[in-house]
């Protein structure tokens, strides 16, 4: 997969999340040399994630 830091190979794991009492199966991408874990990348294809740490706000909106 292409990332901002270059091309990397990722292992794909299954994950589950619960949002507003709805449970979703999500893919979790993990790669050597990439310190960040990409959780739910496919879930974000049709939703908008907004994170404002200083305001303590996290929203996931349907597009």
C-alpha cells in the first residue's frame, strides 16, 4: 500500500468496533516499519472522521 512515507506491505487483521450500539467488522492494517496502525480504513471510505484533540471531540459522520 502506498503511504505518505512510501510503499509498505501490511498484515491484515479482523477487528470489531461498536458505534452508537451498532457493531462493525473492520480491517486493521499493520506493517513493519510503520509505527501507526490503520484501523478501519475501509470504514472511512463512506464516512467522515473528525478528530479535535484539544476540544475533546471525535465524530464519525455518514457521507
